[in-house]
């Protein structure tokens, strides 16, 4: 390794979520000002799915967003940003390519596994292989990292980064890296926001199959109602805890995505000059609050501290109600922005 | 969620390293990013997940001490892996891994394979052959 030090001036801003945060930070570097909520909205990142057939550690996956990586894809499509993406078999080749792009003066986004990022708090380090970070410099054996969920930039040793870039599992990170090759100077963010908004509203209200879109919430509710009977008390509690983690902490967006979408609606109201979107934002906030209530009560039950009125049945009722509201919300939103 | 409702339930999950940010409504009715040190239900769910992992690790350790499993079983659990995931990292089949979880087969492993396991499981070869007392 003969590469010399190279640190690219990079304006890091903390974000609520990794993928949207990386988009916002990378675009700002290339002169396109998009906030994190705008990145979420333009990339149509909000979604809902409960997939009993897809299991991690034997527990079904519930997701509040579209597939990892797709927010970026849709964002690029809607704004005309051209991304260069690479994946690798050979870790050394992957690091060499990273060095080459850094030497061109370009910060690089990449996929990593949280488990192998030593700078993150231990409690969060599970085998979650879809964490996005930006590497913007190299100094000796270390790389400078902008991890969007952190308040400041950090560093990682070359060997550790290599490991994180080549984790196996779901999915294999395969050294995936990406960077904007061309960012259009006068991208029409108005049009992009409108497009992203339409797509989210449409996908949430019309995706077929019971487990996808806002009706997927009712689908989960129906299963949740019978958790205790179907899984037994111990496993039911685990499944419930898993649900909370999917909602609040893992890279699935969760209730946080509902609030971020609310922020996007507020921004859209201004840039699209559609004051009615502010009302939609308010409604989204109310729905987000109910997701939080749900998580709160689920947490009580999980810890076995529940007052008598919190049962799997009552949680299911709550969820069904949220599902109904989201369904109405996205149908009306789809109509309003058609 | 209003700005002042952003939960601040610290359970040392973030080890004081940083705060996460959440989007919440400020006094002007606009969304903004607000720092948070954690939230009770999230802490409960995290603790629960770690309890399960720690239990599995301890069970594996006991199995090794009792001679039912090779130390590989312990280090595999410690890395939160199952034979399938470990196999992917080793570039071999899960069956082969399961075989090496047996003390007899583990004892017969050559230096090279031990080295590979040690590398994947982030321990030294010496540590790989033992479990903590």
C-alpha cells in the first residue's frame, strides 16, 4: 500500500437514518442541497411490509421502508444524478478502487455490516448488513468516515473497514461502493419531489398482496392477535420485541420514517406551493404518534410489566386502527397529488 | 411528536458516545432534528435481544466445558453466527462446520483451518481452542 494521505473536505451532518443521510450528505458535497426528508421523499423510501416468509433469526421481517439501496436508486432516477456503483469479489481490489476514487477527490458511499464497525456502541452491533456510510479520507492505516447516524465524523482502521465491507449474510455486502459520477447543476427538485410523493402514495395504497403497503399493517395485526396462542408466551414476547426493534431501531425506518415523511410533506408544501400538503403532514404526525404509542405499550407487554389492559388483542386493535388510518391517508394523498 | 416529547431514556445503550437524532415538531409547528439518548421500549427490546444472545453464548460455554461441543461452538455463538453464516465466511458448507462443532473432529483440525476460523471469529488460534473460565 503506497497510497499517501488524502482527506477530502466533507460537510458531515447527522441524520436519523443511514441511507437518506448518506444521500443528503453526498449530494451536498456535489452542490445539490437536499435535506434528509427531501431525500426520503424524492427516493420514495416510505413503505410498509410484513413478511412472515422472510425470517431473520427465526423471526419474521417487518419493514417500514422499501428495500435497502432502492431509496438511492429512485432518488437518482428522479433527479438525473448518475451514480457509479461497483461490487467486488476481492477485498484488496475493493480497497484499491476506494483509494483510487478518493485520490480523484471524491467521497465514496458504501455498504457495511454494523457488526464489524468498532466505532459504534456495542449494543447496536448485530449482523445488519445494510448500513451506509461515506468514506472521505485516508490517513496512514485509517480511513475517515462520515457515519450519518453519528454526530461527528470518525475513523476506522483499514482492516476493520475491509471486514465490514465483506460481511456475509443477508445480504453479502460484497464491497459495494457508490459515488455520484454526474450531478446535474440545475436539477428540478420540484418535479423530483412531486414524482417521489406520487409514487409513495400510490405504492402504499395500491400494491397488491395483503402483506405490502398500508393494508399490510392489518395483516400483521391479524397475526399479532394470535401470537401467544401460536407461538407460546416466551416466543411471542421475543417476536414482539423484534417488532419493536424493527420499528424503532434497525435500519427499517420505523415510526421515525413516518415523522421524516411528515417533514418531507412540510417541505413539499413549500417547494410545490401546495399548502394542503401541510395538513397531510399534520395527519402523518398524528399517525406517527400512534405508532409510538403502539411501541410503548408493546414494550410494557414485552417486559411483562403490562397493566391488565395491554394484551396481544389490544395491541392488535391498535395496529388495525393505525392501518385503517394509513390506508385512508395514502388513498387521499394519492388523489391529491395525482 | 413534539420536540419536548422526544424521549430521553438513557440505558447506556449508546455508551455516551453520541446521541441519535429524531424528527419532531418544534414550537413553530415545523419539523426539526432533535437529539435523543434513547427510548424505554427500544431499550427493553434491545436488552431482550441481548439476553437471548448471552444465554446462547453461556449455554455454548457450558456445553464446551461438559465436553458436548468443541470450543468452536462457543466462539461461533459469541460472534452471533450459526453454522450457515459461519460457513459462508469460511467458504465451506454448513455441514463441515457442524462437524467441527464436535470435540473429536475439532481436535483433528490442521493449523491452517484453525487459523482461518480464528481470523473469521476475531480471536487468536490459542483463544479459539479455549473458552473463558
